[in-house]
C-alpha cells in the first residue's frame, strides 16, 4: 500500500548529478516509493526563486518529507537512514563512523566529481586539472586501501557510507579514472551492483518528473 501523500518522499534532482544519485540509490535499494521532481541544471532552474526557496545553495538534491526540507546529499542520506532504519550500521560506533566517512567523502571524493565536471561540462586550464586529478586519485587510493580485506566500508553490510562514497564517484569513468586501477574498489563496486534494486545513474534518474513505485 502507498503511504499517505504527506508521508511520501519528494526528491528534487537532475539525471547528470552524482549528488542526486546518492539519495536516489538509497531509495532504490530500500525499495521505497517517492516523487521525483527534475531541476534542469542546463537552463539554470536551480537558481530560480522557487527552487532557491527550497535549496538556498542553488544545487540539487533536495528532499521534502513530513513537512521538512533537507538539502546536502549527505544530510539527506543521514535523514533517510534515521527515518527508515535502512542502511544504518549496527552499532552506535559504526553509525558515527558511517557519518565520518560521509564527511570525508565530501572533502575527498568530491575531487573525483570535480575532475568529471571539468572533463564533461566545463573545460579548465590544464594546470587546474593537474591540481585536482591527483587529489581525486588520492581519494580513490585511500578508499581502495580501506576496503582491502573488507566487504563494506563500515560494519558487515552496505550502509550509507557505501552509498555516499560510491554515489559521488559513480561517474569516474567520465573523468578518465578507470576503476580497474583500484582492485578493492572494483570488487566493492561489484558487490554494490549485485544488490537488489541497484542501478546506475543514467538508468535510475528520470529526465522528467515522475512518481516512482518500486515493483
Ligand atoms: N555538497 C552538495 C553538492 C551538490 C552539488 O554540487 N550539486 C550540483 C550537481 S552534482 C549542482 O546542483 N550544480 C548546479 C550548480 O551549482 O549550479 C551535496 O552534496 O548535495
């Protein structure tokens, strides 16, 4: 049965956005229904007064639920884990660790998203790329080492730490960063891809407003 309308998650996002993919992947893996509202980044819809009233930073994603508005993809993942109980690690220490990884990824894996942005959407001086590419590679190397001998980043199951880190790096091939260079990362990505409900961004995020009802 569908939840009451006010209980339904409303996610604002764009199909080219790794930040949108993160909460979207959570909802897909958790098999939760939600309403998707597209924000066209190409036409600058993220800077329209209506959207700025939802997200002051003029960025996607944003989530509305039960009268609340949440922005910043990692805050949204934190919220989704809290209200649904899904993808929350088991112990309190691990739950804090998952949030620690989310904070880290916003500092470090963001460089992967930057290099992809410069490769795909906005050409920059070679010196800018030369600055950010090693930072992206260092972030991927750090996570690769952390995953050696482990199935998941925190605890024994997939958590918001995995969804957040994977989600931000998902377009890495568009930045010329081949995951095969980091064997533990590649093995972990295969485990993620095997989870029921998993999909890659271009298969998952609609280009138009849509009501999503998992099968
Ligand atoms: N720290 C933010 C980053 C969000 C972000 O960078 N969103 C991009 C798309 S991935 C965006 O909306 N860009 C449009 C713009 O900045 O004009 C988060 O994690 O939610």
